[in-house]
C-alpha cells in the first residue's frame, strides 16, 4: 500500500472489507468518490456555480445597464466587484458570464460526446474503410494546433453562441472517438459479445445495449474534464475576439477588455479571471475524482 | 531502424498533407470573398477594379482543385507570400522560427528544473504540506487560462512593482520586439532575459505541473522496487540511493514526456505569444487566421506540424536507444 498515491486510491483495502453483496458499481464508485477530499471540493465548486448560474440573475443588477456617471470604480457596497470602464456592474457581468460559460461548456460537451461515441463505435465495431479514414482524420486534426483549428471552424461557422458551441464540439470529439473505438475493439472479442451474437441479437443492439455501457466509464471521465476544457477554449476564443460577441457577456472578453486598464483597475481582470479559474477547476477536480473512483486507466 | 524512421517520415508526410487539406477546405469555405478582404481590409469598400486585380494576382479565380495544387506547392517550397503584407513567407519563417525555438527551449528548461525538483520533493515527503499543495496546485495551474496568468504576471511585475518601488530586478517593463543577436542563438543578454522570462514562465506553467506530477508518481514507483531495496540493504546512503537508483529509473518516462512536449511548446504557444507580443510563429499565425490570410496560416501551420512530428520521432528513436527492451517496428 505504501506505493500508492493516497488520492488516487482512497483506502482501497477498507472498501474491500466493507464491500458487501448487492452494491452496484455506481454506488461503489460514489463511495470512493466521496472519500476523495479534492474531488468533493470540486463537486462543491460545481454545485456552487450551478446555483450562481440559476439564482444569480435574480439577485444581481442588469449587466447591460450602463451608468452615465460612474466609470472604473473599485468595489463598493453597491457594486461588490466594482464598475467597469463602460459603467456596467462587474458582478452582474461575471454572473451572466458564468451562466453562459456553463451553458456553452455543457452543450458543447454533450454534442462532442455524441459525435465521439457515434464515430468511435462505428469505427471500432465495423472496422474497415470507415475506421481507417476516421482515425486518420483524428490523427490529423490532433496534429493541427488547437487554436488554428478552432479559428478555421469558427471562420466557417460565423459568430455567436451557436457557432462557438459547434466549433468546440467539432474540435473536441477526437479523444472521445479514440477512447470509444479502443473500448469497442477490445469488447468485440469478449465472451459476452460472442454470446449475444450466438443468441441472434442484432448488431446495433449489441453495439448500444451490450458494449456501450461497458466502455462508458472512461467516457464519463472525459465528459467531466471536457466541460472544463470547453469553458477554457471558449474563453480563449472570446479573448481573441472571435468567440462570444457583445452584448452577450463573456468572461474571456471581459479579460481582453481589461487589458488597457491594467494600471488603474486591476479588479477588472481579477474577478472574471477568478470566475474562469474556479469554474474550470471544479470540473477538472470532479473529472480527476471520477477517474480514480471508476478506476479508469489513463485517458 | 532506418526503415522505421523512413516509415515514420512517410506517415508524417501524409499527416501534413491531411492537415493542409483540412485547413484549406475550412478556410476556402469562407463565406466572404478573400479578394475583397485582401483589397479592402476591415470594413472598407474597395472599388471593383482593385478587387479584380487582387483576384487575378493571387489566382483566386481559378478552380478550387487548381488553387489547392498551387497553394500546396507554395507551402512546400515556402514560396508563397502574405495576402495582407505581401511579405515573402520564407522570410517570415526565417525570422520567427528562431524566436519560437528560443521560447520553447527556455520554457523547457523551466519545466525540467522546477517540475522535476517539485516532483522529487513531494515524493520524498509524501503527504506533507508540499505534497498536498502540489496535487491541488497541479489542478489549479491547469485551470488558469494562459492569458489570465500572463496578465496577472504583467500586472505584478509591470505595474505593481513600479508603483511600489520594488527592487530593480523585479520590475519588468511590458515587452516589445525581441532583440536580435542572441549569444550562440540561445543565450540572452540581460535585456533579452527580461523579455523572455515572462512568456517562458507562462508557456512552461502547465507542462511544469505535469512533469511534477509525473516525477512524483514514477519516483514513488521506483522507490518501492526491488533494486532500490537492495541498494538500501547494501547500506548505501539515502542520498546515493535517491540519485543513483531511484531518480535514474524514475526519469525515463519524464524524459519521454518532455521530449514530446517540446513539439507542443513550439506549436501550441499561440496564446502565450499573442498575449506577450512575442515575435514567434504562433502570434503571426493567430493574426493571419483572424485576417483570413490563407498562405500565412497554411505555411506556418505546416512548419509547426512538421516540427511537432519530427520532435516525436526523435523521442521515439532516442527512447529505443535508452531502453534496449524496445525494438522499433519489430512488432508490426
């Protein structure tokens, strides 16, 4: 036991002792997840952000209301995060920014996961020409510097929330497809699939009902990490000016805008910056925790 | 060995061709007319005659397959020129590639020293404060967007340090172009050091925490292996066990990672270079992508992809040299 990372295998020996009959895999995983303090911290962060995203808009001021008299004011009781150079409340913009970031991150990841599973499953199960072509495409796309690839897609797709979601999904399915394909290649040879075949179960049914649930664990980890990366990528695109366009609030753009007010108004950088960091950190920690709890090998 | 290298080079060529095609297709599916963009710039309305001129000059009226071949040839021979600035791309590459390499090498130096150092420290004092902090720190650093980190650094060293009369060495002015004439091409003088230290730190940040984590894991694995126990039983001092037996074995995966990461540092420094205005390949390619400057995007992306592929190949070959158990290409 002394060799093992205490965070990656939270008291495995104990869970062996306690493991009674009739506990499902998910319950087991949840027990392990709960013992992992960092993962629970991540979960708390994510829960907090979801609450902020859902409740925040009823509490804060209108993010698009510009004061005509107050500009660049440090945090006060009225404006907890200060007022920006346009006269807008920073707190309101951060809350709406988090809301949009979460929405984009989750939507892009759902879409990306669906694309990845479809391509990975078909490539792994049927093999042949489609497998060769799609996996070469994955190699090639992974080789192109990410920002350039995203730039290329967003130039085609235009501007706005939908374009950003599509861009993120179309550039992020690669790892999921690889993982799912590898799972299918392995499962294809296993007895339970042989058995299903012998019983005359149809191909599609075997793929979705028999194999997919068995290769799904690494995908769950990729989903959690994926939301974090999608939010980071969205912030980067908005920072570069090709992501979310005004009047939609975006944390990345707020940071880009703060650049010219460095010397006088550091809070314009710090609050949106912290918001991104906390959001991404939450999802990364949950992803790490899931990886350990589900005992997924390197993804 | 030779056949392995050859096969990998051929495969790299196909990957490059694939990358070229993907980018060509995407950028040519542009809704806006490139000729108009080139002739007019942002928001200007150029007269039709100018647009026609540009269209002819850059062969934009040719069929797509013909243009594909033309751009491919231009890219392979570095003979294209920027749509926007007319600057020949061979000059751009010659100018900017050394800067990209310098930044990557300095970032790698930081990554190795800080990363391995922290990793060894946290493996030796497992569950100590350093250890816990490094686990959480890894996650935090990967969660900070590059541009936030860069701005914070500039805020502290470029603004705060001046306002609060910090010692001279801690005050770093906001950067401009990197000077030419590096000693041996890589060693900076004091001014150049001031310029490179911040982008190198930011670029190295994520890799450094990965190296720290990796070193920690492999150190713990190696520390429990039989030969280390033997070394200890033999009565070697803890220091000797650590340096000669544990560390040497633990570092093989780390070396692999660092090698592959070098390609990433060269090719994926786009955000870092843009934020700091570092005149490397990344900042140029980002600007070109924003302006639909197709030849620049295609050529520089291919240079970056090629470097990345070659770095990987070198890692694989040297890995086989380090570890005799690995035979290249034998299994297939």
